[in-house]
C-alpha cells in the first residue's frame, strides 16, 4: 500500500509516472549546491519516469531536465505526491 | 588584447558555441594559478582582436570539484573583460541559478540562450525584450548547433567590448527565478517525444543492456569492415611510392644510409600512417555516440552494477571515452568531486582499449584470423578491457572510498551535424599527427638502431642490441609466448602504442601485406593473442602516465598505476598462453 499523504513519503517511494512536489532535501550541504543546480530543490515538481534494473538509479523529470539519481539518495528526498488524477496515467 | 570567457553548465552547448565562433583554430594553453589547460582562440570582434577562453562546464560557482575551482580561480585572477554566459533555454528553470551567482560577482556579461531550435520544437515562447530590460544585459537567443541568431551575438559582443573600459554598471537586483517564470512560457505537454520513445527501447529493464552491447559490437564491426580496406589501400600507396620512386632515387646511397631511410624511417612511418583512416573512422563513430546523449544512457544502465564496484555510472562513461584516447578520459574525471571515486576511476581508465592499441589489434587480427573471426577477436579484447577495469575497481574499492551522491543529467537524444562531425575528426587527426611527430619518429629510429647494431650483426638477429634486450627479458616473456624479437616492440610500446606497429615493420624489415604474411608465418594464433593481451593491459603510454601524475598529484598513485597493470598483463597473458598450450598442445 502507498502511504497516506500525512506520512512522510520519499522520492524512492513514488510509482512510475507519478508526480510530486519536493518538500525537503536531506543531503549533506556539500552536495546541495550541485543538486539544486540540477533542479533538485524544495518546491520543484518531479515526475518519476523509470526505475533501473538491479537496484539501478531512478530516472526523473524536473522542469526541462531529465536526471538519474540513485535510490539511496532518493530516499533522502521528501516529497508530497500530487493528486493522482492530475498526473499522466501509467500501466 | 581584451579577454572574453565562455562559461556555462555542462550540456548547455558551450563547446559547440566556442567551435562555432572560432572555427578550428583553438589551441590549448596554460594559465597562471590554474593547473589544467584551457582551450582558447583569437577572435575578431568588430575591429578589436579578443581572446576567447573556453572555461570548463560547471554546475555551481561555489562547488568544490576541480572544474569548479578552475573557473573561480580564472574569474578571480585573470579578470576577463567580458563573460559570455551560455544557458540552455529549455532548462532555464534551473540553469538561471548560475546566472544569479555570476551577476552577484558583478562581471560584465552577455547572456546566450542556446538551443533555440529545441525551444521552438517544444513550442516555448521567450520574451527576450523583457529579459534584457530587467536583467540590464544583452540577451541573445540562438542555436549554436545550426548557427541561427549569431549575428545578434556579434553585435552585442562588439558593443560590450567597446564599453568595457568604462565602469561596470552595478547589477540591478532582480529575482531571476520570478523573471524567468514571467518571460518564458512552456506548454504543459512539452516533451521530447523522440527521446521518450527511444528511451523506452534503450533503457528497457531487460533489453537495454543487450541492445547497448549489440550496438557497440555493430560499431566495431563497422570500423573494421570500412576501415580495413582503407588501411590496405593506404599501405598499397606507401609500398607503391617506395618501389616506384624512393628506391630508384636512393639507390646511389651507401647501404646503411639507404636501409636506415627506407627500412627504418619510411617503413615505420608508412605503416603507422596507413592506420590514419581507421583512426578517423573510429573517432567518427565515438563522436556520434558521444554527441548523441547515448553515453548518459549507458551510465544509467550500468550504475547499478558500478555501485557494487565502488564506482558510479560516470566512471563507466569515462572508461568508454577512454576507447578513443585515455588522456582526455582521465582529464574528464575532474567533474568528480570525491577524491576516492576520482582516483578509483583513474585507476580503471588505462585499461580501456584506446585507438592506438586498436591499430596493433587490427593489424594482428587481420594477419592471423579469418575475416569472419577478426571482428569477434577484436570485440573479445574490448570485453576483456572492460572486465579488467571492473576487476581493478573491485580489488581497490576498499582503498578509495566514494561519498559522492550520483546524480546525472540525461539530455535528450541529439544528432550532431555533419559540420560538427567533420570538425571533430579534423581535431583528432591533428592530435594524432602531433603525437606522431613527437614520439613515433624517434621511436622508429631507435628501434632501427637497436635492431641493426652492432654493425657486424645480422639485422634483427639475436646478436643485435635489440636481440640482447630480448634475450635478457626472455625468462619473463617466454612463459607468456612472446618471442625475443617482439620484446623490443613492447619495450617501445611503453612510450606510445603507435610505435608498436612501426617497430614491427622495422624489426621484420617489411611493410604492408608482406609484414602481415611474415608475422602470420612466424607466430601461432595463441602467441599473437597473448601478445595482444599483454599490449592491451600493460602501461598504455607515457602521456597517460604523465596525465595520471598531473591529475592525481600523487607519485605513489602514479607508481601504482604503472605497476598494477604490468603485473596484471603478465598474469593474464601467462594464464591464457599456458592454458592454450595445455589444451591445444605446442
């Protein structure tokens, strides 16, 4: 079961095709500048496009950019899933 | 002379714009306080000559990677008169961050919104006037790839350079993010449909990797199928030239001088030069793959496996880049911030089968294997090259620990223009010829001297100096199936792999087809494969060693990066050769 909206949801828990808003980025300050420069910042809208095989990275779209990020890092990014009806349906 | 610096994030098309503005005249140069070489070129702007410097692509002006340090040092110490800030217009939502950082520093600048062609395809609307008036700097929307909108950039540059002696206006404080939202409108449904469709195939959970490997195999088949006839044609031209022109012309010279000129320099250089078409072809394919955005897909596919080896997807891409030449791949590790990850990646890159080694393998596979077997033999060497890089990472990952998060951009698939491909091929030939003039001539001359002296010895025999070196190293190389005659080629291969084939031509006193036939006659396939394995694995060349030293700034690491491959080369060749002997009999 997917968590209810009041619980803490991370980027890694999103379903493929699901869209969410980033609420918090809990990554060492040393790297936050680079993440922000790639589009991973609080308030941004993110869509999960695909998950890699063998525990591979996640493919995301944020604005005009597509990114790959590892699950370990995705688990440290808190998101707020948007209403499922507003996102594109996915099998 | 006025100094103009080009600056932007990775994948913003900065290098394409640099090439577009300067043509093929760029050269690398050193700058005080900066440890790496930067590309720069003279550029006529209006009636003023200016120097245009291409700074490395960076994400964050306050970041701490080697590249980011280079840019900040350059801005602080070289005081460029003008910055050209290149931003990908389709990704302004995040790239504007760099613009804000630069504005805060108070530099005079021209903003280039690149990839206008993609913005048009996506249906984006850009309010240039609005951006320009609120930012208080010239803003140009253009496509560096296709060359649209460049004239406006030239006008802006001319104006800014003319004013650059006056005081810099204090930047108006603007909320750049809000400004972008006001001035750029993107349709909700905007997406790269072609990229999405291709990704469904190339990033397929189970088919992705086999498709990727299949495409690589196809590329090597193509290089071989197209390159071999070209190389043979070149070899034929060189022998024709020798027999018809040089031999009659030089017949009056003393035998030693004649032999030195024809069997030494001409045979050696001619054999190496006949591989130029193959190299061009190879770089043509590598260039298309690199510019198309396919490499980041390879990184995505491989990251799961790479993370278990202590590396990440970027490391895999560097190893692939090393297939062209190890040196730029080693320099490419500057984007990696974590020192552990960077050193571990640098330790694996020299295993990638570079184009110089490819020459040796194409030559041997063509001489000893059937046309049907040859591409497969070649592909096996590429696989071994990747496997050894992985093995090395696995063994050393405990020593070089990585703490850097893996976040990688996946740009849309792009198809390079013919002009981009031609320019690139030309740059590679120039690089090859420069190396040739530096190393290969000296190497070939030395090999000739070693194989022809002392004067009373039969050339190429055990009594020559080369024979003595071969004899001396025989206890080490005999068990791996390498003949004393071939030893000298390996010794010089340490300097540069381009010399190996030239050295063989000198050792056997033959070139082209005759050389191939002679080698096929003298070596068994197992000996040849063992020789190729050794050549693949041991120290690639002096340039690589020098680059590792410069980039790692550690002598101990450099020594490790020489000793480890040497050891591995011997063990693997030994294992292969002895197994082959056991199974097939001597």
